[in-house]
C-alpha cells in the first residue's frame, strides 16, 4: 500500500505537489513545478539548498559536510536532491 506526501512551497507562487513517500525529490521537482533548482543532483554542488519545515530523516555525513559549509547557521537546511520524504513538508529556497 502506497502512502503519499505533500510538498508545499510557502512564499512562492508554486502549487503544492503530492508524490509517493520515500521518493527522491530530485526525480520529481522541475523548474516548472517548484522553485528548487538542481545542478548535479548528487549532493555535491549545493544548488538545491533549501530550508525544510517538517520531520525528515537527518542528513547523511556527506550531506552534512556540505550543509556545514553552505548553511552553517541554518538548522533545518538540507539539499533537496538528498531528501527522501516520509511525511508532508514545506520547502523554502535559501538565497546564497
């Protein structure tokens, strides 16, 4: 049985998206349906740096290393390409 998660983008003109939980956001978000931009999609470039509101698994060590460099003072910063949803979340882009 599949469960679904909603991704909303407060502060933007983008509509919320619904996708199956445990899917990778980088496979579903595009410039047409979200404000999130992607570069490498592997967690190296930092293009998809976002602020996440919601309960998600903690970052893996490689992602945390990038986050410590790009957003050291933002506790809920994440790389969207590394997120695997488990429930509804809100995403805001972070201006670098």
